[in-house]
């Protein structure tokens, strides 16, 4: 097998060859045909996440050691089965749910593996899809994507279900006459713009700095688009919503976008925080009781979210996001373009 690996944090990935993995027990060997490039990969490549105020959390402190193979949006073909694996067949075309826990604890048994304290996440904790092959620990994490193109289906495993999960957290706050503000319409936020009409009853407003992304959001049905860097951006939302949005989802996660999200909420509103840009944001404590608002974090999605999204995609209820395909050996350039901002429309998918 060939893998594009981090050998030094923040430095170009290196192509390295290894013997093909041999699946053991219930493991499944997948030949990777498509691997999405995610903004989380940029942070992993850097080796840390920014906590704000000069503080960081390092990947090495979380047990990630070099050399390491990233890639958690994976689609491909099953090429080998461990002796105890069942329910799938060699030759099946599948996507791999990457947010895998220990499989034994209480949250894993409930289906909330993304809450597991000892995760085995593909591409973030164990070797992932920036390679020709990847080991998946159990067949239950592999889902067919019939009716959804392979490259698009790969993005559903992170970008798609992250957007869907966040939308579902905001859904109960947004009635047919209410407004939801989506902040950031890039990779994951762009997916949310496409998915929202299928799961949210209210009206969608999109805030983004990029005029092209705003134009695309209008094409996808947004009733209003706003440059959230404009001095009167909050006032624009207040006018458009007649007093504030019922909910907002921040797909950027920067101090400025979180502050914007809080300020555009009406009383009783909810802000869902998704983006991992990093930093810290001072918030007046009295706003919570005065506005009766809530703030909830949202991270990726469950295996059931992936099933739901694949079904929506197959039914034609979610328009496909823009996808750019690149050869797998261009992974470093794809990461650099994503890190620079403005160079990627939708999602980059690497192909072997």
C-alpha cells in the first residue's frame, strides 16, 4: 500500500509504501478510491488546535504520533475480510463511517460513539484514507452508497453529517415563519446550505465574507445573504428577521463569528457552534438569562445520521455540493489551498 503521511508537523506530506494490511478478526480491508480533504485535516497537519489566549492542544498529547496518515472522508471497495467479518462482501462499494469509539462503553452501546473517551477515529486517531488501503475495525461502519456518486458520498461521512447533525440541533427552534442563520458557507457550511431545506422548516439566511459563496447560497434558496464583516451586518439580520433569528449555526468557530451569532439571536434563540477555527470569545454572562439563549457545541454526527443523509441523497432531496477531484499525491497542495482560504469551492476529494 501507498500512504501520504505527515512525517513532520506542518511540513509537506511524504509518500511511503508499506505491505498491504491483512484484516484480523472482524476487520475489513478497504481499497480507498476517494478521500475528502477536510478543514480538520489542516489542524491535524499543523499538529494542534488553537484554544485561544495563546493556548493550544497538541495532537501528540492525544496519542497521535508520526508518521501518521490522515483522511476521514473515505469511500472505496472492500477487498479483504477478516475471518470473523460478516454482513459485507468483497467487491462491495461503500463509505466508511470514521467516528469510531471503543465499541464497549455505555455511549458506544447507545450509538453515540463520537462521545467515546477512547476513540479509534479513522484519520484522526488511527491511520486513515490518504492511502490506497485502510483497515476498518468492523463491517457495521461500512454503508453502501447506491444512488449517491462515490466522491459525494465520501464527503457525507464528515462534511455532510456534521452539517446534518448541527441542523438537527437547531431544528426544534425554527418554525416555518422563523429564520436560521448559517454563518460560513464553505465546506461544511456549504453542505448545510444544501441540506437545510430538507430538514429545516424555516427560512435560511447565509452570512459569509465571500460574494461567490453568498451568490451560490441564494441559488440554493437562501432568502437573504449577508457579508458578516459589514459594519451593519447585525442590523441587516435584525431587519431581515424582524427582530432576530430563532437559531444560528457557526460553521467557522472564530471569535468574531461566535460574537456575530450571539448578537443576531432573538430572545430564546439558540447558537450551535461547529467550526474549529479556534480562539476565545468573551461573552457577557447576563446575556444568557436576559436573552434566554442557549449555546450548544456540535461535533460530526452519528452512524444513524450517515444512514439518514445517504437516504436523503438517494431520494434526490439534497443537491450535490461542488466537488473538485485531485490525484492523491496532491494532498499537500490541497491542504495548503484549504488553509489559505478562498481557493476551494465546496470540497476537494483525492482519488487513487
